[in-house]
């Protein structure tokens, strides 16, 4: 079952990270979506942050590693 951390809505876009060790690893990583739900960019499966949370501050996005 994929783990989806609490998304963050910041500066008009939604940031979500997904992590699934068992199934479709292609969907792992950090995703940025606009308000219509269109994906603007994604990090891809090579950038997995595990169970870490996301923090937005001072124009930056901090992604904590969950390990």
C-alpha cells in the first residue's frame, strides 16, 4: 500500500510525495500539481524520501527524509 504524506498547498500549487516499496515504484517521489490537478513536475522514482514530511518556508520547499 502506498504511503502518501500530508500534501502541502503553497504558492498556488500542491506538493505531494508518495512512497511504495512493494508495488509500482514508478509512482514514487515528489509531485507538484496545479489547482486543476495537472502534474507540473515530478522527481521520479530515483528520488524517494521515505516517510519524511514536507515543509514550506521562505520560498523554499524542505523535504525531510523519513529514515
